[in-house]
């Protein structure tokens, strides 16, 4: 594998993209979290990945592995304590086409519900 330029990331199956372009794409994307501020009901996951205590990029890689185990339309819940996941998981959904259904943060624990495309 060739060296990546500073500010780039790589996930197998995805193209490299500088962080600023990725963040801009995320901000302008239709794949933003679909959480309703008044909706307290959490989606029912088909699989739960607890990536608490894992450092970047492991929560994202565990999410990708979990999605690979699911069928289209099924829901994955990912729990992470790494603050980088707050940016990485929504960006991954934006790039990959999976739907980010909901995001919750409480006491440094981030929970994400993703629906496989």
C-alpha cells in the first residue's frame, strides 16, 4: 500500500479523501442523522457492537465489520467512547450510503444506529 498524504484516510473498499473534503461532504450530505429531537424511541437493532474503550479507528472498523454481517435494511447499533467516532461514523455513512438513523450521546458514550443499504 502506498503512503497516504497527510489529512487522508483509507478504508478498504472506499476511496481516499482528504479530511476537509470529507467534512465538507458530510456537512452538505443528505445522509445526516435522521434523529428527531422529539423522538425518544431508539430503533431496535439486529446487531449491537460495543466499541467502548477502543481508540480511533477501531469503532469505525468494528461498525464496518458489523454491517458486513447484516442484510440490507437491518439495523446496527454501535456504542463508542472515542470522540473521533462522532465525526467518523456519520462521514462513513455519507460515503458508503448506509443510513444513519439516530445518534445519542450520554456521559461520554456515543450510540449510533445505522441501517444497512
